[in-house]
């Protein structure tokens, strides 16, 4: 069973994994020194994805289960909520309060942020590494039909100047209709997609080095949904373009 961590951090022996959620998260044990996954105080069970629209699940602690329904999509956000819940439980706050707060929480600033522009809804999912990109791909696969996708890759310090990580992303599993790539390293990303998808992407891949040109290309056929996966500085440039066009409020004035 594949996991991102194969060796015990205590004794360097091989870790045995019973199951993996994603990356290095799951149930593990070292048969040499006994290092293992601690029993969690907070558990997420009965997870149900609604794709990009969010998820529902049960938060359990000390025998108490709280049903959570949220617009925050993805398993990774369930982990984030569980971490926040663990803090509130540690402070002896009412477990029911967690559910009510999470229910009203909305994605912001590139973290499944939605931008409405005419007949198209933009959904922005920031990606910075293989684990995050793979979770975004899982979200796309959970949708009822393939969506149009815009991938933006820069190589600034905040993005990571070494872009070799794109070869560890499971682009082979990318479920998309029309794919546009842009950014400083658009050509390398296009090459990665061609290796991953081959003939399946032929005729549906559009490459623009300029982020603004890539956005225009991706919107050319007015898709109902456009999912955008940018690296960090690409996301900032994208939001600057959107702000200039009046689609969002500049982030220093408050997120639209």
C-alpha cells in the first residue's frame, strides 16, 4: 500500500500501513519499535462528498457525534475542521457550536473560492504540492460530469522555484473536458499533461503563457463552471485580473 512516508521517524524501519486516506495520513505501525498512529480524540466518520458543493460527515469525540454539513469541499477540509474541533473540545466548548459555525463558514481567497461572472462560475482551488493537487483532482472526479479546467503554474519563491513536483501529481486521473494551461511554466505543464493523458487530451488542451490570455481562452466557450488550479503567485495575479475586471474585491479590502 502506497503512502508518502515509508520509514519510521523513530528507528528508520519500514512502516506498515493498514489504510491510507491520502499522502501521509492514515493508519500506520512500525513493527520494530512500536511507533504507531495515536488514537485520535476527534474522528471524522460517515464522510459524504458533494463534490465542489461541500461535504457532510460525523464529528465524533468522547462518544458524542455531531453532524456537520459544510460548503468546504474535500477530505482535506474535513481534516481541518477536525483539528479546529479538537481545539474547541480541549477548551471545553459546546460540541454543537462546532457544527453551527462550520455550517456558516464559506470558502475564501483561493480555497474553493467561487467567483460569479455572467453565465460562468469560477471555482479557485490553490495548489502548491502533489498532495494538494491530487486532492483537487479527486474533487473534480467526484463531480457528475467533467468540467473545464484552467491550470496556472508559476515558479516564484512562493510557488517553489523547482517545479519537478508536477511529475508527482496524478494528472493521469484528471477528469476534465477542456483544459487550458497558463503561467510562467505553462509549457512544462502542458508537456506533463501530454505524458499523462496522451491522446485523451489531444484537441482539448490549450496553452497560453500569459495568465490573462489563459483565462480568456478558458472562458472563450462560456462554460457554466470553470475550475482553476493555480499556484500561489499565479492565484494572486489571477485575482488581480479579476479585481481589475470588477469580478472580485481586492483582498486587502475584503474578499468578495
